[in-house]
C-alpha cells in the first residue's frame, strides 16, 4: 500500500512538472551543466594525472637513478676555455654502490655515446647505450624480435647490438632484421634483437631509454669508444671524460628506497670533491604526483561544484514560485485531510525528479565532452565510476536540500487562507 502511494506521488509530481515543460527544462539546465562540467573536468584531470603517473611508474618504484651531471664550476670552465671536462660517476662508484647496501637486488651501469649508425646507404645518429644484461630487468621493455644482451655477450665482449623499434625501421627498413650487420661509428655489430622503447620525461627525471637507442655490452662500449667523448657545437670542440653516465639501482623493498637513496648520496659525497652527480628517486616523485593529483581533482571538483550550487538555487527559486502558484491546490488538499508531511513529500518528489533527471542528462553530456576532447585534440581523458556516481549523488542531494525549504513553506500554508487565494 505504501509503495503504491509513493508511486502515485511520483507520477503526480512528474505530471505537475510536465504542465510547465519549458520552465522545468530551463530549471534543469543548471543541474545539467553542473553535472556535465563536474564529470568532464574530473575526466580531464584524471587523464592528465594518469599519463604523468604512468610515465613515473615506467622508471620503477623500486629504482634509484644516479646520473652524472656537470658541477657549476665545470660548467663555467667549459664556457671559458677549450679543455677536457672530467666529471661524473666512475666504475668504482658502481662497485661501491652494489656492494655497500644489503637491500640492493641488482644494479646496471650505463655509458651513453651518440654515434652514427649505418647500413649501406642508410644512416642516422643513434644514442649508444653501453650497459649490462641487468638493464633489461630494471627498464623492462617488450621484445619485438630476437633477444636482449646476455651475460655470455658481456663475458665474451661480443659486438652485438639490440635496436629499438624506431631505429630498426629507419636503419634496417626492408632488410632482414635479426643477424644483420650494422656499423656503429667505425665498428661492426650484429643485430640480435629489437625492443619497443619509450621516451619522454617523468617530472624532472628523464626516462632512461629513448627512441633512438641502440644497446651494446658495456665492456664493448668501453673497448671501442673509451671514456673520452668529443662534442662539436657552434664551431667549437669540447672534450669530456665520463666513465659512467648513469647507474640504475633496484632495491628489494620500496620501504627502503628513500633511505637508501640518501645513504648513496652521502657515500658519493665522500668520494667526489664536487657534486657532479644527481640522485633521483621515482618513488618520491610518484608520491608527490599522487598528492598533486588529489589536490588537482579537489580544485576541479570544487570549481565545477559551483555550477551545481547555482543549479540548486535555480530549483529552489522555481519551487518557491510554484508554491505561490499552487496555494489554492495546497489548501484543497489540506482541507480534505492531507497531512503536512504529505505536502512536503509531494514537493520534495518534484525537486528530486528535476535534479535527478538533470543529473542523468548531465552525465551523458559529461561523458560526451571527454570523448570529443580525446577525439579532436588527442589529450587523454579517463571517465571513472567515482567521477560518474559522485556528481549524480550530489545532484540528488541538491534536489533534496534546495527543495526542502519550498516544501516546508508549502506545508505551513494555512488551509483557510489558501482556499481564499485566487
């Protein structure tokens, strides 16, 4: 019986709203645009945050990245005279780091050199990454063909190379891939594998691999190319001696990452007279990015929520006008026995129907906008379940909160006065 009465009241509320279709539609627009903007803005924010977090996770939350960097004194000296800059990480640093801390699972030294790579008439400059087999565990990438560097290659100092997909398409083109011999600098290397690469920057940390990489055993890089590099810029020549450009360290537990990074930095400071290195912790960057994402979503949600507030005020305004118009109807219902709570319930139903219908239409608009943004601009957007349910629940709550005062105002109308109302 109670369910039948509730259903009848809902139908009655909808009939009353349909008597003034245009007014009801215009009233709903505030909620429609409010919900739509909340969903759209949260989706854009979620998409941007997801891309940033994905870039950071590629660096490995268990990893510590130590990078060679010129000190301020070395930078000044490089611009003043033509001399050899000696800075950065050493092979001894790599050995000390690997042996000094128990929580380290594995580490990979990295030597970086830019060399022209050639196959007959095709050539391009690639970044040669001299490293160990552990690199491919610390920076996991999909193997598209062949294999990666093996411990046997390192032990035998075999001149083998692993290309990225980008380099393979440019250099090998229509040639056979695995087993092909290419020339890096002036030396011959056998292509043993092709991997999918990533590129870009996560926060202030450069992703270790690039599209233009070619990987070779570090002992081979040291034997063929040495530790001294010559750069030609604007007609000048700059010589640098750098043993290792990077050391990537992986720990067995994320809880030890930040303390170990601090200990590594302290240890390096004892063996380096100048600060010619930088210690980066992707985990710290990840935590910072997640905190930023939460703040960003709160700000976006708050801004868009103002639209919902405006929509709620519009609903209250219209319902107060409706109470005034329907004063005689309220008086008749009270005169034939309707209780105050029934009057309140009737007007609340109308406001909830308005806000919920507007919320559902707004959800459709809110989902459509991110799709159009992604389609036309290529910007990543992510529509989440929370991003849909939260605005819908808020729109229903606004219907109740902003409809409560008009409903109570209607219930307080004196039946005698209401019956005299014209």
